[in-house]
C-alpha cells in the first residue's frame, strides 16, 4: 500500500474507541479485540482523559498496553496498528 492510499484509509476511518475519565485501562480489552479484527483503529482521547497529558503520550501508553504501534496522532485522535 502506498503512502497516499494509507493516508486516505486513515482519513476515512471512524473513531471506534473513546478514552474518557476512566483512562486507558478501561479500553484496553476493547481495543485488543478491535485491533485483532482490523489493521488500523482510530482512538479519540476526550478532555477528561487528557488532564495534563498530551495525546502523543496517552497514545504511546495505550499502544504499549495492547502491543501496537502509533501510526499518527492529530489533535486529540490517534491511529494505532498491530
């Protein structure tokens, strides 16, 4: 898959995991299930989850929890792949 196709796929992805006030621990199981079924998963970090932490740091922590990689972060959204 070339870079243009990959960027289009990422753009077209819907957010399917929302991290809120309960933090990343609350979504690990769901994200594990989703990432096993598809190669890319888009995650939104709500204000309650961010606190004083950056989206990049939260995405890296979540990726480590599910043995995935962060493809990109934009705003308060991250795309992960396994």
